[in-house]
C-alpha cells in the first residue's frame, strides 16, 4: 500500500477543506477503500478519516414524517433498528442480504452508496478499464462478462453497481444530503449515481470535497411497509453480490394497486428505478398477469453486454416474484435467509 | 509518513503505540504485539479468519486501519479463555469437532461471540449459518460449528440464569 497522510478532522468543514485537495479520499468504515488500496486500484495521498465526526451517526424522525439516516450509521445498526425495520422492511432485508455480519458492523450508509463496482477487470490493474483509467479501454467487453450490465451500459463500460441497500432506497425516493464547499444540497438517489456514457470514471454527483452527510426517506416511503420485499439471486446462498435483485413495494386496496415501487439491482451501473413498470402497475389488478406485464416493461430496453442475455429473462422472473412476495405481505420477521429465493415465501413460485 | 501515537486496550491491557498509518489492526496484533491467534487468511475481508471484537462488535481486522481505531477496546482469541479454563464457545467447538485444521477457528470463535451478543440468530440453525457466512472453513467443518454454537448458547444462557438467581 502506498504511503499516505492521515488526517482526522474534528468538524465537517475541516473534513471538506482537507478532502477538496487533489489525491484525497474519505475513510469511514474502510471495508471497500482498504480493499481497493491493498490492490493498488486506488492510491490516495491523503486519507481524511471521518469516522468520528459528530452528528453523522444518528437516525432521526423528521417533523414531516420522513426519516434522516446519518451517513456514518453502520449497516447492521440500521437493519436491526426495530422502528426502521418495521417502517422500511425492504431496506432492512436488502441490508441484511449484503456482505457478511463483520462487514455490516463496519460499513456505513454513505460508504454503501459510494462503493465501487466489483467488475473483475476494474479490480485487476493489469486489465484495461475506463472506469479506473479513463481512455484505457474496457477488457470486460468481450471478456468474462456474464455478470455484467444489461441496462444503461455503454461501449466504454459495462460494469454494475453492487449495492443491495441502494435498490429499495431508490425505489422509495431516497434523497442524498451532501455538504460541500458551497454549502448543503439535496440530490435524489436516482440522480446521484451516473450511467457510464463516455465518462465511466464519473460515477456520481459528488464534486471534490463533497461529503455525504445523510440519506433521507420521504414520509411516503413508510406507506409501503405492509407490502415491501427485496429479492436477490446470487451464485451462493449467502455473502455474495447480486446477479439480479429487485425491490418491490405495493399499496393494494380492493385487489387494485394504488401505489407501486420497483427497482432492480445488479443490472446497471446504478440502482435501476423501473418507472415504466410502475406505470403499468398503478391502478391495475394485483395479479401475476399484471406483474408479468410490468416485468416486460422494466426490461424493455435491456440488451446483453456480452454473455449475459440470461440476466434479462432472470430479471423479468425476479421482478414477478418480488412483486408476488410483496403482494403476499411483509413477513412479521425477516426470513432466516434475507432476500433469498430459497426462503419459503407464501404464494410465490419457486421456479423463477 | 511519520508514525502516529495511538492507544488501544487489547484483551484488557492498555497499549500505547506508535503506528504507521498504513498498518491494519490485524498486522498490528500479529506483527507488533505477537498476538498471532488472529489469523491472516485472504487479507481482503472475504474469509473471516481475522475476526476480532472491537468495542464488542465483530469486524474484519484486515480491513481496519489501526490509527482509525485509536482508543478502541479490542478482544482477540487470546483474551477469550479465563486462564486455563476455556470459554464455553471454545469448549463447545472441541466437543462438537467444530474444526479440522484449525486455521479458521479463532475467527469462527470470535465471530460466534459476536453472533451470540447480537442476539439475532436464536437456536435456528439456518440463522446461525447465515450469521456466520462471513467465516469460511475450507475443511468444511460447518456441521460441527453449528452444533457448537447451539450448545455454547445453551451453556451461556444457563450460566446467565445462575448469575441472575
């Protein structure tokens, strides 16, 4: 690991000033950053340790019924917060389906949003990667790419965003609260992550020095609590990134869908909000036929970026099954295997 | 980069140290303090062999910079037994053959201590397996590990009841 200066600022303004200098990186839980530094994928000259900044570790109910989650809240603390899990069960389920217990104890809310792709060519410094080294090319194109993107990819980059947490968050209209040199601003999570286009190195809306201080959920996000699930298919039962995942949330009244949210994970360089599918769901009968139409709408623009055409059909099936699971109701307690297709979900088919 | 002063309480002993900021908690334990019970497996957070408790919570010490944990209270496998008397989790791993080669065992035991403290798994083997999925055992002693966790939990609950009575 390359040598670096270590700074532990006492205030948010001090942190922003230090991190605005070129070559700086924020350190919070460190679970992704240290891994990247050990592999030489990133080599910051200055580490700005924000892990002790005051005020960023709180979960606060807002007067307007929303929720504000401090950027330094640990994944495990959020998922196991009883009031949080009751109001936003799909978010808790997504958190607990990600990583391992040890990593969830260290990893933070802000860090989860900022984690880098797990594309193996991004991680292999001997491979060409436009995201790691702009203009170098993309060895994933034409390489081992069965797990790569099927939506929103470009010839410059076909990597996916690996987060589980962000998938239900984007479905529930989460907003990222950012503090920078020019003050504080709010960016929707949907707009926060960028698609690769010609500049895959520009992964999100942050400018140099910008610090995520919180993630907000609007009041309406809690209205889905009775019918919200996260479903994640991976190559082993636990402790693996999603091949495809889906967060589904419904409000159903008299058999009709009164409100619907749907987002996909593992399919694009950002958590993928499926708005055209939501439009299909809204006002329709809450039935498997409706869900299949919504799945078709969600994947209408999908195309394989390599040996991954199977992910498109897999995603359709996962969407249908996630919606069926949401319709059958949020379980009283999360299953032993959160988000797993091997959990027994009443009313859901098991052959997705 | 010059070394930075930090203080750590490790297994109840206070250490005042000067560390290079690049040094992980894992390397500090093993290379500086000769606490080699904590193992370096993958060194990338994937295997769990380096699991320790920091302020009561299990983490991968390979992905923790020592300087960032200045002031922390660390428990490693060396601090688990009471003198010659094994901790109930250690005794249960032996009784149930919860290991074969033993390399992952310190991490498995520290992770089990964290799992029990979290109180989320109860006596459901599936929840225990899921809760320990961050600890790989290449000998695949998983069956014995789950049995050991179940028995250790029972022993600890009994001990709690005795203390409470």
